[in-house]
């Protein structure tokens, strides 16, 4: 496995690269995103892919990959933000310069479709990445204050020692346990594409995070069953499931969301649901490759960050 690499912090005054890894972003949304980041004190460089559109993609894959490679190798860039999600980030994986990325560690954030990049880059380089906001979260009106505060604390001051109380989490299995491991995962439909490739991070003892949006329960069952049959759930220490957003039970069996998850994943590892890290307005930042610790007290569960995202200053 590659040696763990932590990127330097991204304080105000440093440069943020905005890239389009997946679907197009409209000019008005991009302008609001750039304006928001400048208002936070950053220098902002929006790469050409941000102004490109070819159907449901933000221009040719070669351009999107070239922009992401260029952002990593620009010595002024400290933070890389995908403009939005959508579809198509998986196309970039064979075109990325992983040696250059490892030699130029930079904070890469994102979720949804770009979560495939977070995991693949960590798997191939050892670089810790951040499952957190993408540009979408910062061109909203209004920006979610708690999400923004947690994110900018993470990229400027780090995560170690911070705690996140889980007052609305549901401990479906494993109440009373304490579990620790590196974070892997993200959007279920996207992460599923990494199974069977060398872009999937090591799952042994990992805390797997999965969340989904805009799909029916029957499709979620199919995806989770695929992961189970592929042996993914045989290796993890715990499963953390995000709040489902705009998912439809449809003709699924008469069971609860939590019952569906447990039935599909099997195993005996702890399962926690209703955690806000995905397509909800509030997003708990989670370091892909970095260790967290979950204290699963029924009355007051808590997440503690045990491994920092950024290098010590």
C-alpha cells in the first residue's frame, strides 16, 4: 500500500482550483461559486472544463483530466473543488498522473460522482482526500452555515481532536461498541464501479461510508447485494449509511430503511444510519484514508477524528 500523504493546509490567501470533473455547471452557478470563494479570502482559478459542456458531460474527458492534473501540479493551488457532481468522473481515472499527484499533494474535496476520484486517488497515491462539499454546496442560496464552517475548519486547521455528536443517528447494530478505522467510500452507485479494479482503497478494517440519492430501493438493494457478493462487507469494521435523499420505496418489501440495509449487507459489523455526510444540506467532513473513531452509545453516539487530513503546520 502507498505511504499515507497529507496535503498542506489551504488558508485564506491561497489559491483554490475549480474544475469540472463530471457534468456541466451553468455560468451563473459558477460565477456564484467563484464569488463565494473569493469572499472567503481565496484566489480562485476556474479551469476551462468549468465553461465546457458536451451533453451531460463537462466537455471531453481529456480536458477534464488535464484540468485536474494541472490543478495538482500548480504550486500555488492548495485546494481543488469540483464545480458540481453529475456523471462521468470515472472516465478520468486512467488519464490521471498519479505520480505527479503524489509529488504535489493538494486537498481534493467532493462528494457524489466525484467521490470516485477521492477513493481512486487515495488508493493509487496514499493521499488523504476529503469527502465533503463540492462547488454545488457553495453556489447555493444560502450556503449552509454549519457545512461551510466544518469544511473550512478542516482545510485550514485540520480535524484531529474534533468531535461530531450523532444525536439523530440510528445505531442499527453494534450499540455500545467503539470502532476505529480509515474512511472509505461515498456515493453508493459511484463507489460500486470501483469493485474489481485497482482503484478501490484497502477495505480491511475500514469504516465504509455509503449514501444514495434519486434512486429506488430496488436499485439500492441491487447495489448493496453486488457489494456483498464481491466480498466488500467481509472486510470492513463498520458501515455508516447516509441519510437517503429522494429515494423511493416503490414496490420494495414491506420493511424499514434500516431493515433493508441490514438484510442486504449481512455480516455482524456495526451499522449506523441517518448520518449527514451526503446529499443533505449539512455535510460532516470525512477524510478518505484517514482514521475516525465511532463511539456507539445508544444515547449519545459520537464521531472522533483520529487522523488528520492535513500535514502538521
